[in-house]
C-alpha cells in the first residue's frame, strides 16, 4: 500500500496534484483546503496517502497529516459516504469543526457539506461521535450540555441567520461558536445576537 509520497510537483489542477517520485508521476486527489495551500509547481512536497482500489480505477488520495488520512478512512466506512463526500468534508470543515459537530449533534453544520443530507448527517453522528477525537476546545465537562442543547436550539439559530442572508455553513459555524460561548442554558435571542457577531468576524 502507498502510505506516503515525497517528490516534486509536476502539475496542479482542480482538486488534484501530480507528484514526480523517482521519475514516476503519481496523480493524487486532495481536498480543496489542501489544494489551496499547495506550493508552486516544481516545489518538493510530502503527503500521506490512501489508495482506494475500484474495479475501474486505482485512486490515490492525499492528506497533509496522518490524522486527516485516518479521519478520511473512518468517514468512508460509514454507509452512504464515499471518497468524494469524505473529501468534501475535509474541504469544508476543519478536523476540530467536524469533531465538534459530531459531539454536539450539529446536523446543520454537517449538511452544509455538499452531498450530505439529513439522514447521512444523523448516521455520521451516531456512528462516529465516539470514534473521532474531541477537539481541545470542547472539554469533557462541556459534552453533556452541548449534546442537550444542540438539537432544536442550534437549528433555530441557524435558521435565523440563514433568513438574514448568511450561508448555511457560516450560520452553522457561528451558531456553534455562540453556544460554546454562552452555554447550553442561554436564551435563543442571546444566542442569535452572539452568533451574528461571529458571522461578522467570518466576513472580515
């Protein structure tokens, strides 16, 4: 199995990079988040990789860290989540955001990823919330309060922000940040006010 590559970038294009390793060019599919941070053509690069073998193709996926590789591998183990959707998750959400969404049951944030509907988001939460490491920002003491308040309350805040013209992804991120800041017992009106401030910060 090809677990990592180190070589020179031959070309880059739309979610993929070709890496020259000892005269052999490897086509590696990467997330949008990783692609935007790639060095220029001709530069040396090292990526962790995962090879997926299909009947019609052998596809190599690349990751900046081993942790991202393991998260990707875990995601594609969930029914209804293929490599394309898993790569979309890594493109749109940081690992901290993903872990927090799973722990808090934040369906809105998960469904902001292209290809993930409500049922798939709920399946991810059920199957993965205990498999992925918690981000440092969420302590053990916070989990119970988050999980209790995250369902309908978060959805109401997200809906309010979306109605004001914010994207589903920004609204979900801001709502989650507001809940972390104010706690599970906060009033809906206060959560919306704080979430709006976080939305403004996202625009900067």
